[in-house]
């Protein structure tokens, strides 16, 4: 006993280190031995604890008031309004039983009441007038319900375990394994929990006042809170958003300036994805609290923190960081250095810096948050889980996929332990894991986790919910990236259908979905629809945000891609430059988003044939990514590939080979040999060897690419269309026309399965087959395939496009060989007309077409026209 009430060798009081222990020494039952000795021990302990201490209190009272109750208040806070407590599993002893048991024990000690059990303590506290009779009855009800629940859970587990799941049955989860693992609360049990909280909340509040010196608060309270706000708080704890929202809105009708209710509504609308409404309620709360308390108050800090989160979610990073800094500044004035709010403030700033591309700062702030939370909370705390999640997303932004997965999985394990497997917090982590596996090109795992996330959200919110629509869109975009355009269309269209069904439309969500549909229709070869949806996404974004916000960058980038695919390069250039300007305004020069914009610009210049400008911008993109990620990083590899393709067009095959090999080396180190990124690099090297005439090596690398993609995606995938087509072209160059036709026909057959009938890849297959038949001397078959290619390209690109001009020219050549000179002249003239419109008259292509027409007319015996076109050739002065 002496050691617990004495000082240790460092001069620290033992009762300050272990405040519960002196009390526990009084709580024992005599079983064996001398009762006299036991009673003597009890008296000695009691004498020590009754010695005068401070503030007119003996040691027992002092410990009860200043150590034990304070500690219990922190440990057993019911957590109303705390985001991380929504839908959390109940631990019956800690969440529902322990606080009243301990609080009443401490009150008894303070009032010098000797009682062996909680119910007797309640009666004696009531007799002394410390609590009212009504309060006493409610506390007994609370203890009865909690004791019964403990017994029921112990019986369920056949052990002293006490996990109760408030979500499985009310939300319709019917997995028997889950129900076996976590005792599920049915409707009646939930009503009892609500009854407990209607007592718990006011009891906790009056205990706070009691400890603050207002002892009369206990005497005046009947411990019954049926207010609409309390009902909303309880519903929110049970993740019943619809009921909570209804209660809070009714509460506002009574007290319109209740900032706790305004904040709670902001939290609900944020969870539902309605960011505009969430921002409205947080802004209203800020105005009221600022007016009431002035700038430096914890409630004002809270409002700035919430607003910063919304602005961040809206992509308005400038406003988000402004709010975060204001919250941080207030924090320095109103909180001590050990307050848990510091972890939230650091964490929020870290997330914003991550999205701004300042990954070092982001890591520093997220690490500080973890350090604080690890000190203040257990390792299985929701705060620690959130910190792991944030650190994982920073690793993801850095391209450190393995480390990202490690941290995200740590967060997942904690959240499963706290919430069970079916909770929105767990769904959020599944969604993050889906994006990580998507980046690794692991489509199976990416879709598995995306579907897990989606299933949970559907269970909680039903189909008609913005979060569900957003998840359908995300799943569709995974399929889109991996080439399954049909499945992508199915899920993105489902997302749009849900989003359009809302009475109150969610414009940011609609913009995102329309953008996704634009990309999907483009991949299907439905160009007019692609433009329509990409343009619609931009219109909504510009209506919601000013032009300098990041959401607009995505819309401009999508429109750039669509117009570039159409061959509308002036428009593509316009949108690429607009996207770059906004990205530079938001991020400055050294950000991966800026690098992406430079890369997109390079692609447009490449399409225009302006290869010097293309190289300039591609190198700027490479330089930025190398500076951010390092030279041999996964995210740098695409830049090497882009430069390689430009140097191929310049016919600088040595440089192209150098960059393709750098990309290959990175991909092999990061993702291993059997990965689509590696296959892409092999494919690129195969193209170089084909151009160099090294057909043996070209075939070797193209076959390597084919083997990897076949293993990874199976036969029916867009990558296989490319691989078989490339091999067909290599065999054609070798003169092995039989094999060339075999592989090109395979490419066409797969393309017909995975693409819309108007897709340009199908046109390319038809063109290549036409060229093979032409070499074989089968001009009839050659004309048939070239015509089919031309039809597709006209439908896809429109009449005035370089690809269409090439098709007309090729048909003209076939008819010229067949001796069908009239048709030859018709098609060649059509090619000429398009090229003059696109390129003007002074270029080599037009010169060659004039010469060709001169030959055709000469063969027809039309010497006048032949001379006319020969004269046109001589009149063109080409630039050297």
C-alpha cells in the first residue's frame, strides 16, 4: 500500500501514475484466512486514504475528483458528433456500462458513501439529495439495460467478449459469418441503446459541470434529454443519416442559430456528397460563432477546419489551405501543445499539401499527426487509422505503390476491428486500395476492392445515393483504363442514371460522370457523343467553379483528348493550353499535374508534325517528374515512352531506343516482367527493330509483348488488337504475307468483339489487310478492305481528315493498278481536295498527288489534263 501513496525515486507520486490502484485496494472480498487480519488491512488502507490532502479533501476524495473522474471523462466520452464514432461497433462494457459504474463510484467516494454495489450507491446518493429521485430511477434503468447486454453478449460469444454491431441487422447485412462474429443488434436493442444515450448524454454533461465547480447541476437534472438535437446526435452515432437529418432540421426550426446542429448537418451533407449544402451549413455556423465568440475560439477553429475540408473536396485548394491556416492559427492560441485537435489540424494541412503536389510537406504534417495520435490514443484508434490512410495516399502520390498498400492495409485492419467489415469507413479504404491496384494494372484486385466498396455503400445508402453513383463511376473508369469499354460504359451509365434521378442535382458529380462518358464514347469510336459529353462536363464545371479551379483542368484535358482523336488539332491545342495555364496557376511549375499538361501538349504538337515543339514539352514533363520522383521512378517511365515515340517519328531510332529501354528498365524493376507496362515497352522496341529492318528482333520483342498481354488480359482485349496487328505488319515487311494476313485477321476479329464498329483500330486492321492483299496481287480483296477502312474513318473522323485522305489515295492506287483509271482519278482527286484543305497547296503530299494525277490522265490519253497537273507540280516551291 505504501508504494501507491508514496513518491518513487524520481519524486513522482504513485497515485498520479496509477490513480485507480488505491481504490482497487478497497474492493476485495474475504475468501480464506483470518477475517480479523483482513479487516485490519481494510482499516489501514482506509486510514491512509482518509488523510488530509488538498483543497479540504482527503486523499481518497482528491484522487476521485482530480484523477479518476477526469480520466474517466476522457476515456468514456460518448463521442456525440465525432465523425469517427459514427456506426462504430459497441463494446458493451466500455461504451455502455463502465462510465455510470465508475462515475457513481467516484461520487460515492466524494460524498463518503460506503456501498458495495452501484444500485446501493444510486439509492444513497438520491437519499442525500446529490441526485434527484427521477435521475436515480433513470440511472438504475441504464445499469439494468447495460448489465443485461453484457450478459447477452457473453452468452452469444460463450466468452467474456462484448462486441455488438449496431449496423448488420438494421442495414440488411445477411452474411451469417459476420453475424456470428459480431453480435448484431436488432431494432429493440437499438431502441434500448437510444434510451441509454438519452440518459448518458445529460449525465455526462452534468458531470462536466460538477467537476467545473457547479455541484448543484447534479441536483437539478432529471437526466432525460429527448431534445431533437440529442435525437439527431444518437441517430448520427448509429449512422442513421436520414433520421439524423430530419431531427436536426426540426431542431433548427426551434433554434435557427444552433451551431452544433448546423455543423452536424454539414457533416451529413458532406458524407452524402452534397458539398455545396455542406459548405452552406459550415459557413452559417462560422458566421454565428465568429460573431458570438470572436476570432480566437475553439468553435471558430472547428468551423474553419470543416470548411477547409469542403473546399479541399471541391478542389479549391487555395481556399482550403486558407481555412486550414486560419484554424491552425486559432489552435496556437486556444489549445495546449498536447491537445488532440493538433493531430486533426496537421492531418488536414497534410492532405491539402499532398493534393498541391508538395509531397515532402504533406509527409511531414501527416507524420506529425500520427505521432500525436499515437501518443494520445491506442494503436487501434480511428485517429491512428486515418493517419495511416493519409500516409498511404502520400506514398501513392509519390508512386511508392508497395509502401502505399502497406499503410492503407494497416488502416484497413484497424477500421475492420473498430467498425466491422461493413461500414462506410471500411468502404472508403477498399476504394483507396482499388486505386492502388489500378495503378499497378492489377485489374482483378482493383475491381474486387472497388466492388467491395460499392456493395457496402449500396447496403447503407441504397442505389439512389451520390456516393453509390460516384463508386459506379470509379468502377467504370477502372474497366475503361484496362480496355473493357463495354463494362466501363455499363457502370458509368449506371452512375449517370442515379445522378440524374436526384431531386437536388449534384453538379460536381455530374461533371465527373459526363467526363467519364466522353472518354468512354471516344474509346468506342462514337466521336460526336464523346464531344457532346466532354463539352457538357465542362459547362457544368464552369457553372460551378471559376475557370482557375482544378476540376476545370480535367474537363479541358478530356476535351483535348477527344478533339485530338478527331484530328481537330487546333481545338485540341486550345484546350491543352487552357489546362496547362490553370495547372500552373494552382500548382506552380513543379507539380506532376503540370507535367501531365506539358505531356498532353507535346502529344498535340506531335500530331501536328511539329516534332521540335513536341520534344520541348515532353522534356519539360520529364524534367518535372524526375525532380519530384527521381530519375528511376515508376511515374517517370511514361515520359520516356512519350519521348521515344516522338524520336521514332523523327526517325532518330537510336534516341527512341534509349528512351524505350529506360522505360522498360523501370517497369521491370517496379512491376516485374509479366506486366502490361513491360509489354508496352517490348512493343515499342519491336517497332524500332522493324523500322531498322531487324525483323528477327522485331518479331522477338513483339511476341514477348503478345505473350505478356495474353497472360494478363486474355485474348479479347484492345492490347491484343495492337499486338497481333504489329506482328502482322512485321511479317508483311519480311514478305511473309501468309503470316501477315493470319495475324492481321486475328487482330480484326478481336477488334470486332471489343470495339464499336466505327472504331479507328478496326479501320487500321482493314487498311493493313488491304495492303497485304495488294502485295499478294489480289486487288479486288485489297479494294474491298480499303473501302471498308475508308467507310469507318469517314464515320469516325468526318470527311476532312488526313486518315480519310490516305484511304482515298490508297483506293486510287489500287484502281490505277487495275487499270480502272476513271475510278483512280476520282479517288485521287478526293484525296487531293482534302489535303489542300488541311495543309494548303505548298507541301510534298499535294505535289505527289498532282504527279499521280498527271500519270493517270496521261494513261487515259488525256494529255491536256496530264500537262495541267504536271505544270502545277512545277509551280510549287517546297520549303527546304
